[in-house]
C-alpha cells in the first residue's frame, strides 16, 4: 500500500459483492484525530489497482518529513513504522507473501 506518512490502524475488512472487491477500513492512530481511509482491491490481484478513499481531515500536524540525505534513512519524529505497513496479500490470504 502506498505510504502517505501518517500512521493508520486497521479496524475492519469485508468483501463488497456489488463491485466484487475487498475493502479495508483504517483510522488515524493519533488519539484526537477523526481521519479515516478505505482501501479497495480485487481479491484475485491484491498487488494490482488500489482505490484509496480518504474521509475527514487530520486534526493534527502534517506527517514528519524523511531524514535529509546522508542521514540514517529513518523517519524523524516517530513516523510510520514497519508495523504500520500493510501488505494486501497478507491481509487477504493470511500468510506471508514470497518474494
């Protein structure tokens, strides 16, 4: 899933029959923020076309910028961590994807 710099918590997932796609629901991890997003994809092609729909505005500052060149390559100020990254294949099929 494309990174947008914010940290998200997944709170649901379901199959939408009329469009034949899976949809995952996320909300911002910031405790006072009401921003949400929905991610849709075709179950036979989890790495294919994604549709991401954002709902609401973040009630906190923008995400921190990446470290300057020559740094350690980590996000500053507690940016999105590896545990915050979702691979749709793992979400849907429940296993690790071989590379």
